C-alpha cells in the first residue's frame, strides 16, 4: 500500500504545482482576485488523482493528463462556488466561501471565469477525438441537472432513496465518471471501455457522496474543514434523512426540529441505535463494489493503481 | 435598402424558428423551466444576424452558420442573466428578469446551463479549425473581464472616457467581434482577415454600447422594453456620465442626486444644452466609421449586406 500512497502524494504535489503556477492576469482585480482566492483552498484532489491514474493506465501523454486534471478540478471549483451561493454555505475547505469573502456578484463572475478557463485548457489539447469536448460539456450539463434536482428536492417532503441516488449520479457521479473516461477517450479506447469506465465512476460518485452525507453527521469538524450538521439544520433530503423519515417519521421530525446546530450526540445515537447508519453504510459499500466490478471487467485487478486508490477513498475519514 | 430589410427579416425568422425548436428536455423543471423562460424574450437578434451576414460573405455551410448564430445568442443570453443578477435589474426585453421571475439560485443555474449548451452547439460543428473553440472561449473570458471592469468602475468616482471604452470593447465589443470573425475562421480565412474583422466588430460594439447609453436617457420606454434612467439612478459610469462629470461636476452631481427615477426632461435638456449629447453621439459615429474602414479593407463595399446592416444599426432608435 505504501507505493500507492507515495504515488498519490507525488501526483498531488505535481498537480498543486501546476495549479499554482497556472498563468492568471492580475487585472481586472474584480475577476482574478476572487478566482485566485478560490484556487487557494487545498482540496483533497480526488478528481485530479483519478484522472492521473486512469491516464497512466491508458498511457496518455503526461502533459495531456495534467491538462485534463486541471480542467476537471477547475470545473469542480466552479460548481462549488455557484452551489455555495445557491445553498447559502459560508465555509468551504476551512475558508469563508467566495460569496462570503467577496459578494454574490463577484462569486457568480469568478465561477463563470473559472468554467471558461477549464474549457480553454481542454481546447489546448492538440490531438483529441471529436467527441472529447462534446462528452465533457454533456457531463457539465448533467451536473447542472443534478444540482437542479437537488434544489427541486428541497421543496419536496417525500423523495425516495432511488430519487436521491439518481440525483447524486448526476451531481457527483457525472464528474467522477468523466475523470475515469476522459483519459481513455484521449487514448482512443473503444466505446465499450468508455461506457464501463463511466459506470464505474458514477457508482464511485454515489458511494463518495453518501460517505460525505455520513461525514456531515459522524465526521470530525477540523478534518472536514467546515461545521457539521448543516444538512440537518436545513432539513436536507440526504440518504440518511430519507431513510430515517421513511422508518421513523415523527421521531426524526422531532429530532430535526430540536437540533440546536451544535450538539450532534442525540442524532448520532438515534442513527446508530436504529441501524440507519448501518443501512446507509451498506448502500455506499454496494456502490463501491459495483465500481470494482466494472473495473474488473476492464482488466484492473486489486494490484492496479486505480483500484488501490478507490480502496483508499472507501476507507477515508473525511 | 428594401432587399436587406427582407433578408434580415428572413434571417430573424429562420433563427427564431431554429431557437424555438431547439430540443430541450422537460426535466428537471428547476433547470429547464427558467432556461425556456429566458429564451422566450424576443431580442433584436443583432448578433445572430451579424453571424449570418458574415457567414454568407465567406460562403460558410448554412447549417454551420445557424449553429454559430445559436451559440452566440445563447452566450449573450447567459451573460444577460448573470449580469442582471449582479446589477439587480428587474426588467429585460419587456419581461421580469429571470432572477425576479424565479430566484437568484435558479437564475445562476440557468445561466450556467445555457452557457454549457452554447459550448455543446459549437462542439457539434464537424469540420472546424483547431483554434475555433479556443478563440471562442478567449472571447468569453474577455466578456467576463469587461463585466469585472464595469463592476470595478462602479466603486470609482473618476474614470476616463478611454477607461470606459476599453471596458466596453471587452464587455460588448468582444462578442460582436466574434460574430464577425467566427464564420471567417470556419471558412479558413487568413489570420489577417480575422484580425481586421475582429477590429471592425470591436468598434461596432463600442458604438453600439454608446448608442445604448444614449437610449437609456433619450430612448422610448415602450420600444426599449424596460424603464429608462436606471443608469442615472444607480449613478453608473457611462460615457454620458463621465463626460458630464468632467465638464460640469457640481451641476451633474446635483442633477443625479435630484433625479426622481421618472422624469428625464431636466437631464435631457442639460445634456442637449451643454452639447454633451452631441459629443457622445460623435464618439459613437467615429466608432461606426472606424468599423466601416476596417470592412472596406476586406473588400466590403457599401452595397454589401454586412455594411448595409451596420448602417441599419447606426440609424436604429432602440
């Protein structure tokens, strides 16, 4: 396991170096100031790492791998900035969100600028199949659809776990899927391979998001870089809330209503005693398994870098 | 002149048909509802018409011309949606702005979605030179820079007319320039030609924006599809305000302070008597002339469709 950790550290380091040395003008300050601020946040770089590991497997030119990884991380950053406005979130990666640090206008514009830069980086890849950018932008539209479903669900009292999973497949899964298949497209892999990588990435995305929902309640505040329990405070339809409401409607509504925004003990205890936590963990597990199954079909075994990295994600604590 | 008017009517009609039949899913409603609403607004379609006339001159495949014209109009629509949020504008094209009709979150997301669709349309053009999308996205980033300068200027008391014109070259000129040169790139025209078309479009953009600033005070409310005088109310640094403040600082500040948001007579009179209106009209005129000069270099004469269309813009009343 140690060699994969070293590899991940190396990729993260090279990626951060590339991102930090990315040429951005100084002016206009109103645009590039906020963009630079938003790129300062130290993310875990899961998406760039996925791109690099997939790119290594399919022997893609290292410079092109770096470009794709920069583009997907910038795209991710753009979606976070706009989502944070929509969800009125005030902390991200241990820093005030962009619209809190500046204002909503500056944050909207910075998001638009970062999204455009991510397109420019991909435009700069010289030899790419015609469908490459088309699939990239279809994926972006899928993320928009996922965010729209998420907002739609805010207004609904009852949604099912299946509804939730379909939403997350778009909102989180589409980008993780792209991290897996975009390098394979550059390598000229078959449509079948792309399809299977896409499925693996989508399942990984769902598992990843459900883990995040669990961390929102059972995680460690310092590690998470933000305050916990905000999903409960805003009565958000996460997998945990949907299952709790389905099984213990009045108890759950009471707990949510009484939550003071700080002490999560009662909620944690409720979810453990009633085995909601177990059930939701199982759903995440099943999605991880499904991702592994897809990868196995493509000849990835448990010694492959991508497989090992997904194992690391599965065991993460934040 | 009548044949150019017929041609413009025909292009507008075909363009609207294409836009209205553009396939958009029904769901999620939260994304596609607002997108459909925003596309209902009947714009004057100056940008698509420019694309079609340039495309006709350079003998570009008609289907590709239509795609480019759809992409630039959607891009324009995206920038209007996000700008309207940033500027807190409440009416656009005789309709409530998107964030007023829905809310800020829905408007941010709809803008992102429309921008992505404009990329997808261009991705779907089969034979395009490698620099085509790169130049498109560089242009988008320029528009973002222009909007950023505009916001920067809001906070400044003194900016010069040159500052203002540099800002408008980006915010309005970059897109009008792209309408002129994108078809020429598809036709494989030389870099020199692209450069001259770009310059013509930028000058046209500045002239166009300065006309708009004048209409904001001297226009007709019904024709403009919005209430007038909002630039004065928000004390915006338009060409008119910059020149008035430069020449008659205290008088102008007094007039702005006393403006009730409705009766523009006093302001109109002030600008006419003091020849500010004349001076600003001359600046617009000079930019139109400069655009014509560039076009003449490329062999466009006064009988050419593009030349005639720009004459129509020059003589417009809203």
